[in-house]
C-alpha cells in the first residue's frame, strides 16, 4: 500500500493543525450543472479523506460510497457525516466494483501519488467501473507547484518521494493529461489555484466522460 503510514498518522495531525480549511473548499460548485446531469445517481468518492466531497455529492442527490485507504480517515468522516457509507481498500489494486456499475467517480486530490504506469492502471480501472456516459471528476497537482527541495527525491519525471513526510507526490502537466485521457471525452480540463492547509496550491480540475 502506498504511503499507508503517512495517511494513517501524519496527515491527519497536519489536518487538525490547519483547522480543516479545505472542508470549505466546494470546488465542484462551478461544475454543478454537468455533475448533476448524470441520470443514475450512484457515485464513488475515491480517496474521500474527511468527506467534504461526499457531503457535496450527497447534498446534490447522489448515493455515495466513500472510499479510502486510511481507516482513521473513514472514522473521522463518520464523525462529520454519520450517515456516510464507507469502504476501505487500496486503489492501486483492482477496484471492488462491477463493470459499468457506477455513474460518477470523484477523485479529488487522490490520484497524484503514483508512478505514471500505476496512474494509467488506475484510470483504466475507473473506466471499467463507470457506466457508458459516466463521469470521472477530480483534481490533481499541477507542475506549477514546486517540489524541488532538499526533502524530495525525483524518482521519475514529476514524481517525487518526500523523505521528511515519508510519502510520494506527482505533478501533472497538459501533456500527461493527453496520455491519461486518450479513450475519454474531455469535458473539462482547467488549471486553477486553491489553498490547501493554509498554502497556495495549483491544481488541474477535470471532468472526463466514458
């Protein structure tokens, strides 16, 4: 499992220090018309963290399964949203869902922690699980962020291991998205700026249709 210790321990201590600022980050509001256009309201929140997107989707009529590698994350999510349906698994393995069974998969800041080969595998698994016309929505780190520092080792192009926090991180540019989206219809692909744990962060926002 990728960096499981970090997600189970260090990350949530940092989240508490940041006063949960990103729980207020309703990035999907601007895409509400597109997201809510899907007819089947079965959705997966992949790498759900504390569940801010789970709540948004639920509030907008979706039947959501909140999924994460981290057991502490799912327990904290239940503290915020006791009615949430949760499932723990490692997304680097086969997704535990049937072919063509889900209308929407949300992957908000959860797909930029892997080698490019593994990222492509995960995208292929998401494609398998989505029904025809289904949507993959999410955000991933932009290469406008700077991870070139004394704590980070570049393992492959734009893929780093942070020795201080004991975790991996990947940055993306438009060329890499062209590779990832080859068999998808690209509905939205925007580079944007947000704030995460009190720091400025650049992300790609995307909506792909199967």
